[in-house]
C-alpha cells in the first residue's frame, strides 16, 4: 500500500525561519548613554569643578542622568577622600583640597616651558620685576605660575599653588571686584577681614568702595596691605565672553615700585594679559 506522506528531504541547514526585522535602535545622546563607573566619577568631578557656585547632589543627578544611589555613593567617596568638600554650614559641594592639589600639580607641570610661562618670563625680563599669574578658588587666590626677578631682594617662597588672602592682595581684590554681584556678596560675607599690616583694609564699607574703583579702572593695587614694604598691581585676563580667566600681577619692593611707578607698567602688563588670555582659551 502506497503511503500518502511526503517527506521533506532538504538538508536541515537550508531551512531558515523568517523572523520579524528588529526595529532600529534609537540613537542615544551622550547624556542618555549609560556611563561606566570611571566615566561617572570624572563626570561628577568635572561638573562640580566647572560650576561657578556650590553644587547640590540632586543637580548632579539631574544633569548627568545618574542613578540616585550611585551619585550619592560616589559623592560620599569623593568627600571622604578630600576630592570634594561640602560648603560650610550647607550640604552643597565644592572642589576639595585634594582635587585642588591634583589640578595645580598638573597645571604647574604643564606650564613649565609652556607658552604662558614663556610670556611671563618675557614680561619679567622687560620690567625686571617679579610677576605671577593667579586665579580664585574656594575663596582664596592661588598662584598658577610665578617668575622671580633676578634682583628680587626678598625670598617669599611663593610657588605654583601658593595661596594669599582675597581682601588684601591685588589679585584677590581684582577677583572680588569683577565677580558677579551675588557671588561677590557671598564672598564678602564669608571673608574674615584679618589685619596683616597697618595698611590692610579691615572695614567692609571701605573695601566695597575700593572694589568699585577697581571695577571702574580694571586694575587693582596692593599698597603694602599684605606684606610690609611690598607693592603689587594686577590686571585681569579677560575671555571672549567677558569672563575673568585669571589675573596677571607685578610684585616689587615699595622702595622701587610705588603705585605711580606701577601705573607706568600697565601698558606692558595689559599687553601680556591679552596674550595670555588668548593662549588660555586656545588651550
């Protein structure tokens, strides 16, 4: 009896099942892309360091699209190890001392024999006075670079990373004067107007009057306010968007450079500051 069953004798590897085509994956933006642990850590540090104001953890979570538990865990680790710190009396985050030291170690190494250092050296040779570049961080002035004049009679032991007060240094007062009003008021409220010499401004009203004059002239003077016998003049490095990138200053004994003499150095100081601003933005 003949069977009516028909067998498919084709090799099994030639039989293919049709599957529905997968929809194309939706392209993710960089913010939506899931960050690895290392990338998340650097993203947090970068976010805090780039902010002009203290940062809340919830802002980090929202801006970086991080899981809440992950963000709090990483932030606690950074605070515990000194890379981040909490704003006094509040829970918002600022750059910590360990991250600051790391940053200025990198800056110091990168600026040796680099373009900004060469500009500073050229200015020192031109004026025959000690010059430095400084910036504002966590309520203090920190030197990015410094070149001593050959005949400088005082060994002040300032190097990259050295810190000086805001209210009685030329660079400090310059940053206070040029800061946006809300930030300036916060800085002034937190400042201890400590007296270092008989010329130190310790009255808040007098300091604010000094800051108004600095904003008007775009130049700041330290008239023996921090160190007896030492005068300093500073001008800003202004970015393309009008922001203050850093400050350039001349420091000299009062016997050789009084305020009037310092004003005579302003054209050279401002030319160098303009050149440095362009270099900083290119970098």
